[in-house]
């Protein structure tokens, strides 16, 4: 993936068995310029702010 990093990451905030915020943080390390779209059908107070903090 390092040779051709993705342009966009589309991630569900509530994936089963995966730390969703860790996925975002790792992708930022692999592809610092990646655009991230974080979606969810369920919003919990604080998660939108956490996504912005991890994605910044």
C-alpha cells in the first residue's frame, strides 16, 4: 500500500471487533494526506469530536 496509498478512507465508526479510531490513526501514519470520511448510523456524544482529533 505504501507504493500507491489510497486517496480516501471510508470508515464506519462502529465496526465489530475493530478499534475504529485506531484504523483512522494507522491510516494517517501510512498515508498522511488521506481524506477520511467517517460515517455511522448511531452517534454517541463525543465520538464526532474524537474522530476529528484522531483525523487531524
